[in-house]
C-alpha cells in the first residue's frame, strides 16, 4: 500500500466513523480537501484556495459548490447524530454536544488525527508490509 492509498483509507474511515455519509458529494470533497491539507498544511490558511484545488480535482463547477456541498454534509451529520465521535478519537472534548465544527475545523482535526498517528490507536490498524529486498 502506497502512502497516498494509506492516507485515503484512513481519511475515508475516519469520515465514515464521524458519521458523514459517503454517498454525499461533500464527503468526496472533504476527503480530497483533507488529503491536500495533510500534504500541505498551509492550505488551511486560505480555504478558498483549498476549495479551488478540490473543485479542479473533482471537476466541480466552482469553489463555492465545493464549500456548499461540504457544509450540507456537516449539517446532515449534525441532524442525524452529531459529532461526538470526534471527542472520542481525541480523548477529550473538542466539539461541544449539539454543536458542529466549522469546515476548516473538521478538515484540520481529521488531518491532525492522521499526521499525529492517532488512528493507530483507534482502529485495528495493520502496518503495511515492507517489501523484502532480495
């Protein structure tokens, strides 16, 4: 498994466990945005640039559509069951009950979850096998 495949797998699993429905377009946009932030954390300083990159990657009509679809996914997730799992994975209260994180906060939290390696403690994660040099 390549590093890109590992990032994609962990980000996707984390978003699903948070409760974001994977059949929403916003899920795909979030996934791409988080992967971009993992690779270049400075993108969090300008979400409009990040959304433009994601729109280009996904063939969306505009950065506004990317933001609107992500926002819709967060609203639906909050209505369904909230964001309590975020507190569980970090081990302390990050999001207050009944509230939802902003788009930027969610992207940053999931990116940090990956970069800090916290997923290794919350999933039955198996390290990728290293190729044997013959």
